[in-house]
């Protein structure tokens, strides 16, 4: 009997799904008007940032879309066009619900209503209290999270209307729902059965639950199955810094931040051992939260589209090798976290460089012969 020839590699049979975290903050809301002043958005922090040392790239200024307002349908349409053009699967919107009090919901609702059919999205419940210090932990509390059974029921029943949407991202047919900080929950193991039962009652069916590896979970990682979850989502740079002296002469005498080399962080994350459970990998294009903490930021120096592309290629290869079916997901942190310096949207320094890195990473993985048996 003749030995059969290996089946030629068909890239359509293997496809990594890149999903970028999306911040719906860039539009005024009454609460921010009260807390920070009329018309406040984080563009105010982005624009006032200044370099702390020679060679420090601040401020990050937007290019194509300008200092946009996410209430405008033309801005959402332009973002959708960029997502499609550069090959991302879709966006993961942060969802803010404080026991029935929704915040920053307008961009998500207008995205769904705006005719962007066929462009997938999913949600991450950003379950942290808002404080004056921007980190959800310190300073005066502006609005607090509450975790009563009644509150959790209200939140999941509101979420169900999004989970039913035909463009909602699914894993094995189940809507993928993320929780940002399980460490804030009094008893994380009680959430999953409550939410799964509510989704069945609401006609959504089974869901795929994942928690994000933020703060404590970036250091002391729980096994998802131990708390009723299906997976975790990596979230650089949480839990990792490799401090190094600032690469240039100090310009800010009050600087007391932490500088790390982006290239070292990328290598660290790209070579992390795999856990014994499903983890969706994640790469960050860059990180620098100087706009929020001018004197005490975390700065990852030497970030570039090329270094980001190399990191992303490694994760895409791993997703294709380790995942099955539509579980081949890689996250990007983030689409538009401008005040944390973590964005792939076009900016004045790199233009479309980070978006091109996304497309190039996918194209290189799928080069003929690269992944043939």
C-alpha cells in the first residue's frame, strides 16, 4: 500500500483569534463631571503627561482618530474599520456595573446598535471600586462594588442581553465572559454556579467563564476549576517588573517610579511555562502609566512594534499548537488604554506600527511551510 502524502497545510483550518481589551471611558459622564470636573475624560491626563527622563516617550498623542469622543458613531465606525483591516477577531469591552448602577455603557450599546454586525465582541466585568488614585485600591472611594447575591444576580441578568447577541464571542458555542478581579469577591466559588444558573434560566444556556490574572492572581494564581471557572486570561504587566535604572538622565527631580525593559518583560512572558489548565495568553504593546502617576509610574522602556510583534508571534504559535477548535485565543492589552500607555490605536510617534505588528504576526505564522507537518 502506498504511503499517503501529508495533507497540505491550509491556514483556513487553523486561525488564532486575537481579542483586544477595550476601554469605553473616552466620553463625558455625569459622575466624572462631579468627581473630576465638567467634561472630564482620561484625555485630560494623557495630554498633560511629561517625560520623566531623557528619551522617555510622553505624552502619547493620538494620530488618525484624534482626542476622540466615543459617543460619536463615526469614531466607533473608524475603530471597527481598523479592527477588520488589521486582522483582529474583535474587542473585549470593559463592563462597569455597581450593583445595578451602570457606568460607561454608551460606547458598548452604540457599538452594537451601530451596524457593526459580524464584528465579534465579548465583555469583562471590571469589578473593582473606583477611587481617586485610579488603581481601585487606595484613596477616597468614588463608587464601591457590592457583592451580595442580589447584586450578582442583577449584574448577570443585565449581562444576558449582551451574551445573546449573534456577534458575541463564543468558545465551543458558549459565550465567553471575563471577570477582572476575582480576588475582590468575598467567596469567588459562589459566583460561577449563581451565574451559570441565571444564564440557563434566561435562555442563554451554558457560558464559558474566565478570570483575568490581575493583582493577587498574577502572583498566587488559582486553578480555574477550583472556583468553578473554565479558564484564566494572562494580563501583562501585572505581577512582573524587572527594575532597571532609567535609560536617560532624569528630567523630573520628583521621579520615584519603576522602570523596566519592555524587551525583557516580553521574553519573560513569552517563555513562561504552561499551567495545567486552560490559560488564554496575552501580550501588551507597551505600558507607561505616567499620565495617571506622573512622579510614580511604572514605565516599560524600549517598547517597539518589532518587539511586540515577536512576542505576539510566539503566543499565536502557542495558541495554534496548544488550543483546539475555537479555543485558539490570544488577548492584547490593550486597544486603547491611552492613560496606561498600552494601546495599538494609531499614535503620533509610531503611526499604525503596532497595528501592523498585529497583522504581520498573523501573516508570518501563516507563511507557506511555516506550520506544515
